[in-house]
C-alpha cells in the first residue's frame, strides 16, 4: 500500500507540474488571464507550439466566421487583428525593436541601445507594415478552411522557432529574457515533436514538413543575423523570429495551395 500511495503521489505531482507548465506557457504567450507560477519558463517552453497552434486556430476562426459577411480580404484583416491582440503584440513588438536595432548606425552597443528604446522608429514601423501586408497577401487568396489550417501550422511552427533560435544563439546581454530563456533539451524535443505533428495534421505530410523546414530556415537566418549584428539573441530577436516564421510559413503554404 505505501508503494502504491507513493506512486500515486508521484503521478499527481507530475500532472500538477505539467498543468503548471502549460498554464505558464499560456500566460506568457497570450493575454488569457490564467493563474501560473513564476519561473520555469524554460521547461514550460515545451508547450509553446501547442499554444501557438491554439492562437492560430482562434485567428483562423475569425477568418472563417466573418468571410461570409465581409469577404476574404477584410476577414483576413480581422484574423490578423485577433492574432496580434490575443498575444498582446508580443512578437510584433520584438520584430519592431529588432528592426530598429538593425537599422541603427554604429556598433553592436548602439544597436542594442536602440532596441531598448520603447519608442518605435522608422525601421520598426516599416517592419510591422511589411509583416502585416505580407500576411494579408498570403492568407487572403486562400479559402476559409485553408486559411485556418495555415494559421494553425504557422502558429505552432512560429513559436517552435523561438526555441530553436534560443538554443542556437548565445545571449547578447547578461540580463533580460534573451539571456534567461534557454529551453531544456526535453522541452525542445517535445515542442519539436508536437510542431511536426500539428503541421502534418493541418497540412498533410508533404506540406507539413515544408512548413517545418521553412520555419527552421527562418530560425537559421535570424540566428546568423543576430550573431553578426548584435552578438547574440535578445528577447526581441526571439519575438522577431516568431513573427517572421509565421509569415514565411503562410507564404509557403499559399504558394503551394495556389
């Protein structure tokens, strides 16, 4: 009996830890008001891809629900609004700050200082405009069902690329999210498996692996650029990687479906 009780207690603790990790991933990546423990984000990263898929599904649901009323273009705009609002603009903020940093003249320290500035500069504004227009152009030609599936795949792959970028890129600073975020190998392995599974289920085997490959290429590109221009990753480059991967996946799927 004591052995059975100990096993049951151990199982309950594992379940509680998994639930806490999942709640932390939701709280970090979205504005959903869930109670989550502080810390353990590197372990909670295992759930990033699944949370991203859910965000994509909700944005896609807006596209499918409003297309009969407004047409595909306006429905896609509303889906993008849901995508941004639901995440609190987390990844778009990283994209804008990274663009401002890369556009700053001077050395590495000057670029990092520009990224810390809370005001959005010209390069950041242009990056956000380009991101929105590219996503609109990639999703508007798709049918409602294709747009939903594309957003689900892009949501999962995009969040997974942040983990890849974090593991492949040294921190540019000694403090901040960029330095602290280093997903555990087990978390990366689980997120990779779920990303592949979501992409394949949403797009089929061939296009699912295409979506994952496009995300991996985006993460590789952001890693090379961050190393060269900034000396490593920051919280902003993590967010920028997610945003760019989302667009790249949707563009790749659109080019195959159309």
